[in-house]
C-alpha cells in the first residue's frame, strides 16, 4: 500500500515544524500513545532499557524525552540511576515535570535543549536512550555523532523507533494501520490530525533497520546492532562508544 502524501517541511524548517507540532499535541500525547499502541509501547520501552543495561548509580541521558515515559521507566527499573531528560519542546517538558513528583522513583531532571547541539560536556553519561524520535530529527548522522560525544567510553546508546518490516505481510498490515488508522484515531484522541498524519509519514524516508545500523557504525559506534520487535515494525538499535574515545 502506498503511503498517503502530506505536506513535508523543508529541511531548514523541519526543526521548527516538529517543535510546534509536538507543542500542540503535548496535552494529550500520553493518552494518544496508550490508545494507538494498546499499551504495548510500555513493553517496548522496557525492552530498550534492558538492552541499555545501565550501571547501578550511573548517569543516563534520555533524548527527545517528551513527557518522560522512558525517564520514569529507567527509574522504576533502577532508582539509583541519575536520569536527565532533554527535549526542545517546552510544553512536553512541562508535562514531564508535572508527572515527576508521582512517577520519578529516583533522581530525574529535565533540560530544554536540541539533540543537534546537546548542552552537555564530552563524556558525561553512562548511557543514553531515545524513543520514537530519531526519524524526526533534521540530520540523523549529526545527531548520532553528538550522542557519541556526550557518552563515556564503554557507554551504550539504545534507540527505539518504528521501522520497516522485512516481511511483506507484516509490512502491509502495519502500513494499513500506521498510515490509515493512526491519523484518524490520533486526530481524535491527540487533538491534531495534521500531527498524526505527519508522524507516520516521517517513516517514509527513514532508513530501514540495516541502513540505520550502518549509520551507527559510520558515526563511530562499536558493536552496533538491532533487535526487531513486532515483526520488525519496531526496532531497538544499539551501539557502544569505543573504549579510549575521548569525544
């Protein structure tokens, strides 16, 4: 099934477009996610955190943290972690900070910043995560290098996102849902049909799982790989900053 066409922002305007889009849907973002995935997104995040396997007491950076789902999952998994969520959308961060008093079982902080130029020193974190956002960034390769920069040698990055299923039947079924149902239901629950039309279409030009792994390698990550979930419609990519790398 061919994906429907939609108005795509020019490359130079993509960052502004994405920021404003997420600001519009921030109030209903969590509810929409739960409805659209039937709650399965919680399981996918747990799997990504298991792949990260951060050290006890370590510092972890969650990129494009939104309203804090991965941050709070990390702290439920290990309350000794020090987790920093970063996002360039202030209304999303407002939602995360509002949730924190009830959901943060440990040390959580939230910082407004752009993954294209992270406001952290080299080799600052023992691990990093990103959930359902890499396909929305302006320059994937630049972002991967920036993530590598802020990781300590030996630290791992795990990226969780939708992907292109290699099996034709799985892909056909997922396309019917992703390009047909998501804009309709997302528009009702999330409050913006435009946003939930753009989000599925952001997958169209996104690298497939093998290509994304190659990009991890080109950015400098060692032991890059991925795990397919839900027939490959979801993928968890990972890579480690090589020992001896300073930046």
